[in-house]
């Protein structure tokens, strides 16, 4: 009888905890899975900004390289020995609550609205506390929201 009680306790109390932990692992993105070469596939205006349409469209087919020892942005900018961080931001689903500007991700502007978690890749090129570059990771792509323009980058090569 003691074994049945112990089994019941383990099954009914620990199983939900294990399921919750497994879900959080499934939703997280590991940095090794992000390394690769990405190319701009789609460019759209999502709000106002100083970048002109002509300037934004010049980025079509531009590349971003995310490697362990080097980060390259728009084919030429970037840094050596970058530090990467991935954060998972849970989407606030409270109706009528407007997020602060630092919490406005693509879903706020109508991109990827079906997500429950926003996976953000931050690239740090120096010792500064602020990220030099920031992307959303969506289905193996990188999404960049920059000065009113949305850039969708598809992976063209791994590592």
C-alpha cells in the first residue's frame, strides 16, 4: 500500500511539474541552432522612420553572419568575438494593456501574432550593457525591425 501511495504522489504531483519544465525547454532556442549565414528575403515598412524606401530596398539580398567568433551585419559591419544572448519574452495577452516601447516586438506591429513566446537574439560587440544588434528568432529565420522597416532574413548556410 505504501508503494501505491508513493506512486500516486509521484504521478499526480510531479508529472505536471515535469511537463511544465519540458515545455519551457521546447520553447527555448539554443545559440548553436542560430549560428549560420542569413540573407534578406523580405522587406516591408511597418511604421514611420528616417530610412527611405530606396535605402531600405538596397538591403535586399544583404547578408548577416552569426558565428561563434565573428558577427557580420549587412555584409561589412559587425565585430569579432561577439557575445550572444537569447531571451524568451512571454507575450502579454491582457486585453487593453499597451506594452512599453522596449517591450514592443513584431507581434505588436502585426508580425507573428500567433506566438506565445518571443525569442530574442541580442548581439553584444563591446562591453556596453546595451545590445549592439537585436533580432527575433522565428522558425529558423531572423526578423529585424529597424527604423520603421521589417527585414525577414532566411538562413542560407549553417555555420
